[in-house]
């Protein structure tokens, strides 16, 4: 197959080329004459995209959040390679990247502000809500600004995947040690917050598939853990990666090595697994992954249920999420005998996809969020999240009930509705 033209792949984006670096001028690629070589790109600003994505064939619960292969990156991130596919795009609108923080400031101004600055905060009392932030799509977010606006102190940063070979990257094309992302994390920590970095996601290649040996895989994970001084990591295993026993075993062995290394340094690396779940709980593959993790010595802090993209079935979105949580709590006690009810609930985390899901018949609304938060308060689950804080706002022009947007929920809502509801859980008993 012929290599796609880089201009076609990035049509509609705005770029800053190497020649423009001094003046920081931007150019829109649409209609640009002549070929723009990838090596000339200094920064790439994605368009205001609204990809329409369906569930992965054969597994409607995998929770895919973007068009497979669509790796639009932040406007101020270090580019290590061009995007691999093109999607339906509109003319780039930088304002679309800045809207979320502004609307959250207005919508959640009554929430808790920044904590006392300290380099490594202890968040035991305030880490029970951790929204996902898509770090490889809508521009590098101002994490400290989001924390100050929302009252949230912990964010799940997604996703670290394989780039060239076994090299970790954000979303497949942004350097894992991107200086802008590193600066955002430092700013958040100075404001009293912290991050959990999520490896994997539904779109390949997962590092556990790309790295063919345990030693190489552990080294790839360690690059990210050491670069950001992480105390929390998540492994989002979905789609083909969940149906690949060799990579599952390799991943679990590498995670165990990471935890052993952390213990030798006098720290604890808290590990969670994010897995697709239906009302009956985890899939058989998800259960197998957890049993293998236990057998290989992984200390599992939480099992995060991807409560989304169910497809046809009875019950509302909140009902199906709580049913999944009940089933998973029982499974946890089977896999780890002797675990008390309270301990098992503490190991449960729940992540819905707010608004219109990839299975568009599934829509998670603010009323569902209230019911889920009330359930989580009553059971004292480990933590709540949602995909994603980037989407917690109405779409320009109104609801989009028949398609999915990566930058808005697709429903009629007020800016920040979901984060306000989940912050109530953070402040709960």
C-alpha cells in the first residue's frame, strides 16, 4: 500500500513549522500548496473533531473512545511521528481546546480551591474522584487550572501506548517525556494534586504487545514511572490486548517487577486495572487477567470497571454500572480469599463514559451520575472516574444524539455538570 500523504493526514490541522519557530506563526493545512514534510512540523494543533465511533466488533463493551488509529495530538506537545489516519474534521479552532477550563471555572467556582503546595502530596482523603484526561487529543490541558476550578486533586492521564517498537508514547506519537506534559504535572503537584498514568487503552499497540520480553516491557514502564515520579499507575486492557494471554502474562510479570523495585526504594506503587464490564461483571478474559496478576505477585489496588458501551439490554446506565460493581466485588473476594466486604469495595473503581457512548443508544446522563455517586457513597468504593473531563460540556450547536464527540458530551447539559456531581462524592462521608 502506498504511504498516505502527510498533508492529507493532517488536513484541517494548524501547524507551526520549524521555519516559523521564532515568530510562532500558525498555518492551516487546508488548501496549503506543496508538500509539508513531517520533519518540518514543530507543533500540531488538532481540529475540533467529532469522530463517529462504533464499538469494536465482537466486544461491544470495550469502551473505545476514539476512531481507531486517530492520533491527533496536542498543539503544544513534542511530535515524534505524524498521525496515522484521517477522520471527519472541521477547521481547527484553538478556542475549542481552551473552552473546558474556562467553563469549569464559571460552573464550579464554589468548589474547593488549590491545596497547600508540596512536592509529593498525600491524597488519601481526596483521591476518590479521578477524572480521565485525554492527553493525546485536545491539547495539553492545564491540570492545575482544572483542579482549582473543579475541586478535584487527582487525574487519570490517558493513554501511554507503544510508539516505534517498544518505546512508550502518549497516544502513539507524543514523547513520553514531553516537556509540556511534565510541566503540567509539576504545576498540579505544586497546587497539591497528583496524577495516575494509564497505560494501554482500546487502540493498539499496547506496550505489552509491542515489547516482546518482560525485561524490555518493565524498562518501558519504568521510563514513565521514573520520569514523573509516579505513585499510581493504571493498566487499561481492552480489545485485542485482553484476548492475548502471552501479553497479559508479560504485563503482569513486568508490573510485579515494578512494584518490587518501588518497595526496595521505600515506596509503594499502587496498581489498578481498567477492564470492560457488563451488568454481569467482568468478561471471562478480565477475570483471567486478574487471576494471573495474583498468581504472579501483583498487589492490586483497584479494579476499575469501564461501565460503558453496553449495547441493547434492560436497565438504565446507572443500574447496569452498579450491577457490574456488585458482581465484581464478589469476584474480588473469590480471587483474594479472606478479603472483607469493606476491603473488597475499596478495590472497586467505576468509570462511565459521560454523555453519548460509542454505542450511541447508551447515553449516560447527569441523573445517572447522581445515582452512581450515591451508590458509591453507600458502598464506599475505592474511587470514581469518568471518560472524560475533556467532554464535560455541551457541544456547540446543541445535542448530538447520534454520534460521539471527543470534545463534548453530545447531550443537553451545563458546562461542568458531571464533575460537580462527582465532586459531591469526593466530599461525601
